[in-house]
């Protein structure tokens, strides 16, 4: 059984662009790049479906989290920092000092 390989986005884009060019067949590309032709078809489809996003006006991405969520997460981080500090102070008597030895 062969091991699955994870290809980075740059590799996928390069192979998909070669497929879009149409200068070589998908079978030739599969042999050259060492991937299955089905993967090349999937990457080509993803490239063609997502290319419009690059040219969309106001190319700035919308914030994924709203302000309320960010505030809530900052509050949680504060709570965890306080708890961590408290626990680390309570744990010191049991851990003792570690000296170079």
C-alpha cells in the first residue's frame, strides 16, 4: 500500500496551470509530476472555479470573526492567563528548584 503525499499549494497551482494551458495531456502531466490524473483534474477544476476571487474588487478579505467574538476570546484569554498564573504559583512548593548539576 502506498503512502499518501500532501502537496503544497504552489505545486498544485503549477500542475493545474499546466493542465489549463493544454499543451500536454493530463496523462503526460501525471507521469511528469508523479500524481494521479484524477488529482490533476480536481486541481484544475479548483483553479478555474476560484480564479474569479483573485480579481474581485476590494480584494481585502472580510474579517472572519466579528467584534463580539474577538472580545469574548480576549476575555477568555485573560481568564486563562490568571488561572495559569495562580496554578503555577500553587505548584511551586511541589516542584522545587532545579539546579544545574
